[in-house]
């Protein structure tokens, strides 16, 4: 019985992930996953985008990066140089 309820829960969690993915896709959102090096979180703290107490908080780091990217696009910031 315990195995059945665990399996049902796994299915419902999977269904919930799928529902959220479809909803994001409908709204044109793209989910991106990447590694953030400690020096980057340090720079986010130094520049005021991230609270120092939240440097290990994935949600806080994601929010800081989203806000930074939003501000950069508002200001139409372009790369100073490109490495090829």
C-alpha cells in the first residue's frame, strides 16, 4: 500500500511539473539552467543585486540574475567585447 501511495505521489509531482512547463511554454517563457560560480555571486553581492546572507539561496540568485538581465536589456547594454 505504501508503494502505491508513493507511486501516486511521484506521478502527481511529475504531472505538476509538466503542467508548469506547459504553462511557461504558452507564455513564451524559457527555462534555463546553468552553474553560477562563487565569484559571480560575490560580484552580485558587491554590486547590490544579491543580499550577502542569500549567496547560497538558489531562488535569490535566480531573482538577482533575472533583475540584472532585465535592467541590462532596458538600458540596451551590449557586450564590450566578444571572444570567439
